[in-house]
């Protein structure tokens, strides 16, 4: 843009960048801290310890997950897992378990979405065979068990949503179960929450699949296949 100056120049001033910019309301820059690998570890971290007892070992396994709280006291407050430790008297798997905890901790600290790890770990199966947990849940390996503990932890700190069934679904399953027990008698096997005859449901890995009205129905997750 050209401006013709008709008068004598009596002085001048260079326009600074701030003056040239349109007037905007001064807003403080949001300084939201997110997880990244160079974040300094505070002296104290809050943690949770999960006990795992498998029929494959006489000693229990203790999984400790320590969390870091980012942006404490602000609306962006977020609790994220920072490191994991696994302890056991059982030294059989020592080097693999140690390696696994270091890799998991490294992924925790990388930041971003780390929930994928849960599914990866839960999908690992032991060629020697898995086992049933109390309640009839099938555990394909020790690694899967660690995945379950991390999943539980992520649900507890709000990183993962619990896919809770709605009241209607719960009621439907309770009715189905009563119907089944009325026909076949209630089970008295304490190791499972479901009828003794129940088969393994491939959707929720729980021994809760029963034949009802010609359909294989899962009394745990409600999955049903007819045919
Ligand atoms: Zn199921």
C-alpha cells in the first residue's frame, strides 16, 4: 500500500511487531504437561500393588504400578502409570519378567495412547496351557495375567472405560441364569460363578456358556449364538 506524504517529515518511528498485530485480548498460554520420556521422576510416586496367584506356581506374583499425576490441581489433572515392578519368590521367569517390566515402563513413559498394550498382553497364550481363575475366567498365560492387572489399574485411574452392562442387560442375564438353574439345578462348585456344565465363551473367556432354548448363551457377557 502506498501512502503519499504531502507534509514535511518531522520524525519517524519503526513499527514494532506487537503494534502491527491486531489487538487481541491477552490470553495466558496454556501450559499443559503431558507424559513424555524426559519427564523427571518425582521423589515420591503413588502406586497400587496387585497380587496374582496362579495354579502354576506356589508363590504369588506382585505387580506394582506407580503413577504420576500431571497438572495437579488444574482442570487438566491426569493420572498416568509411570513404571511397573513385578516381585515374586519364584525366580523361574526372572529374566523375562524383568525385561517385560522394563519395556512396559518405557511404553508408559513414551506418552500418548498406551492402552493398546493391555490387549497385546492379554492375547499371549502359553503353549503349555492356561488355567481357569476363580469365577471361571480363562487365563491363557502369565503374561495375559499381567495384562489383566494393567487393565484393572487403567480402569481404576480412569484411562480405560469399564464396559459395564446396563441394568436391563444384567436383569436379562440374571433371569436366564435362574431359568437354567431351575432346569438343571444350582451348581455347588465354588471355583466358578457359573453352572458346572458351562462351556468356555470365546468372547469373554469365561466358562459361562450354556445351551438355552437351542442357543448357546453366555451367562457372563450375554453373547448368544443360535443354530
Ligand atoms: Zn461371554
